[in-house]
C-alpha cells in the first residue's frame, strides 16, 4: 500500500470514531411518549399509567399545550418534557408523575425455594 492510501484509511477511521463518540448519545429505553397539540392528546406510544395520563391531559387542556412528554429508563426513570413548556407547568407534570411506580424492585419468585 502506498503511504497516501494509508493516510486516507487512517483519517477515515478517525472520522468514523469521532462521529460515533459525538452522535451516539446514551438513550435509555423509552417507556412511553405522549404528544399534545393545542391541549389535546394527539398520539401516544407505550404503557402510560392511567392516573398520570388523566392528570397530564387535564394540565395540557387547561394550558392549551403543544408539547411532547416522554419517559425513559436508563438507570432510573427520567421524564422529558418539551422545551417550549414553561418551568412551572413542567414542574406540575413532574409532580403528578408516579416515579415510585417504576422505582420498585422486581422480585424474582422463580429462584425462591419453599
């Protein structure tokens, strides 16, 4: 191989590694996602706790929100709310979210011996 070809391969590998480091942000498992448009629930994905969905819809309806509310699980559960929502309303949504519902440990009954 010629030295020029080796340089090109080296640069291509370096660019690929830098690209992967920058754009492969850690994202957790998406538990659910809710899309609101003008205060109404436009679409949703995943299993949303019933009480949270009801209270979140009431908050969105009273404030005519157009936003996205998403819950991700990486180490713990994280609630992501669109940036166009004011801090006060975002805090109200976080206050009604049942974090304890997702934080409880799952007990494996298959390993227990009577």
